């Protein structure tokens, strides 16, 4: 029988994490659950104390405590490096993913699929989060070759070899989706219901979503730079044709006054495009600089294994 590792990044979930974990343990008695790895991503509440308590009560629960907040994907990388099961299941700490869905994911993995995502027929999220998820999916389809039929969610399972390929990435700014789609295209999804949050609210702000998109933009594709080149050519051609048009019009009708507003509009448009492209180029260069300085993906302050 395959052994199952569950990895859960934790942030601002101290008040309900214990209930979530106990429900998982109660609903997964029929599978060979090897370990539940809880990663405290520098949470400002007392979630680490909850993880320590759960670890003392259950041998299979293991905890990792970050020195500060490094983000969900960094937390997953730390959990994956500690996971030792044949199948790796990833879940959120908000309790929206039904533990009964774990068996459905395992059934698909038993069929030989490398990665299986939960597919929610009805999203229980805010309009902002739904829109953000939609943009992230479209970005992944274009930049990291995500199959279009895959919805892609934070509740998914994968074979151990995919996890091993993911943790080989030791640079800053990990992006789990890009690492998965780079490793395999043998991916499917299974329909699983998603319920509403019982407590708390989503910790994904607009700034965090933008950082996530930038990771996808710059970590696994040079397509944005190619788009910048094409836009530069288009703008240059547009400006050249517009210049010829104004010259011809002035020759045909010398009484026409040169338009100040049209000139300013063109300058603002071209200047804005240049600044945007320079910003994109600067993002790539900045990330190269940070990676060259060996900036860590995360810093582990302590683990429950240390205490044991």
C-alpha cells in the first residue's frame, strides 16, 4: 500500500487549525497516512503553539517553523523536502477542502497519473479571489504550459518523483505550478466539492497575488521579454507611420496647425510603454541579482523533530 504524506502551509489559522487536522485524521483512517507536515509560514498568531501541541499528541504530525513569512510556495517547498511518502497531498489550512477528497486524489494517482488536481464545480471564494485565480490560470497556460483542461487549485496530489523534481529547484522565488508543469504533462483532475470557510478569511491580498504572478512571469518564461520586443516594434512602426501621415497632411494643406494634444498623447503613450518594458527588464535583472546572492527560499527557525 502506498504511504501518504500531507503538506499544509499554515498562516493565521491558530483558531481552527486543530479542528482541520483532527477532521483529516478522522476521515483518512482507510488510507496509509504516513505523516501530516504543518509549516508555520511566520504566522503572526500563535499557530506554532498549536502545531507543537498536535505534534506531541500524534506521532505522525510534524511541524516546521519559519523565522518569518516567506510565502505559501516557500512553505510548500519546505514541506516537500521533509515529505517521504509515495504520494504527496497538498492542502490549505482553511478547511475548505473536504478530507474525503483525499481518497479521490489517491485513486487517480493509483491509475498512473503523475499529478491530479481537485476541480471545484462551485468556488466558495470572494469575487476578488475567483478573478485572481482566473488570471493565474490564464497566465499559467501562456507562460508555463499548463494544460487548458486543468483548473489548477491548491488541493492536489502528486507522485513522489514529481516532488523530488520540484525540490531540486534551489533558487529564490519558487513557483510550484511552474515546477510541476515543467516536470510532467501527465496531469488530470477530479471533481471535489469545496465548502465555505468556517472561520477567518483569505490571507491572499492583491500584493500577494501580484507577487505570485510575477513569479510565474519571470521564473519560468522569457515570453514577457519577447512581448516587450514585439510591442516596441509595433510602437516604433506606429510612430513612423503617424509621422509620415502628419508630414503628408501638412504638405497637402499648409494651413493645418500641428496638434499639441496629439503630440503629448503620443509622447505619453510611448514613454509609458518604455517605462513598462524597462520595469519588466529590471524585474528579471533584479531576480538574477538576488539569486546570485544565494538568497534563501526560507529560513527554518525550529521543527518539532528538534524538540522531540
